[in-house]
C-alpha cells in the first residue's frame, strides 16, 4: 500500500533559496533541460526570487517541510507591451516526477497569475523533453512554436519549444498587473 503524502503549496521565501538551488543544480549539471552551465548559488537564487514584486515563486513541501519542487514566473520580454505575458518554469526534486507535484504547483501558479491580471503564460522547453511537454499540456499549455539549434550544451545544438497557456480573456484596455504580495498564493 502506498502511503498518502500531504503536499502544501506556499510562497517561497529567501530561507528556501538553498533547497531551491539544490533541486535546480542537477538540471544544470547533468541535463540539457536548463541552458545554464553553472548551478546558481543559494544567494543568487535568493536574488532571483526577490528581483520583482510581480513574479511569484511557489514551493511544494511535504508534511515534514521537505521542499519537493518549485514553480515561478518571470518577465517574458522587457518591453512594456509584453507586461501581461509571463514566462513560467517548474522544477522538481529528482524523486518527485510523476507524482502530481508539478501539476499541483502549476495549478496554483497559473491561478495566482490570472488573479494578478496576467493574460498569457509561456513556457520554454528544451527539446526533447517528453515529461515536461506532457506535464505542461496536462495543465492547459499548448504548443506555440519551436526554434531550432539555439543553444549549445553537452556537445550538441539544442532546440527549444514554446508552450502557451491563456490565463484570461484579454480586456480592452487591459488592467495593470497586481503585485504578488497583494494577491498571495491562489487556490486553483
């Protein structure tokens, strides 16, 4: 019999930066999932987490407080006309794939982003990555395009794919996006 695990989703804090860096490091060191070539330190991760008051960082923890994974949003493009679109990512501890943690994190992240006023979410997936594609599509992302051979890592040129999720109907004119602190983590 498989024991049920209670998973909590909450806003990440600077105190979580070391756990987040530990989860992310293997993706950088041993895979082409991330195009970074050196794992960021906990201090660098903390700086990323606090870089923008608009962009949420969420973590999933088990009943003992162990961080199982994290999801976050960041600026899609710097120009002002893009401000209603956000880029999203999710990373899980190695033993958490296929357990629903990624879908739970993404459901909360996407609900939060919608409440903030974002209209579109874009995920950039290094290809091939069937697991990530399946997980993103399970929460409403749809393939939007592909760029060929745009990254060089681990001795080969790599493609990226764009997946897009519509968070809300665009309004005319759009309302400004609210800060994450004003919204908090929204239940899906």
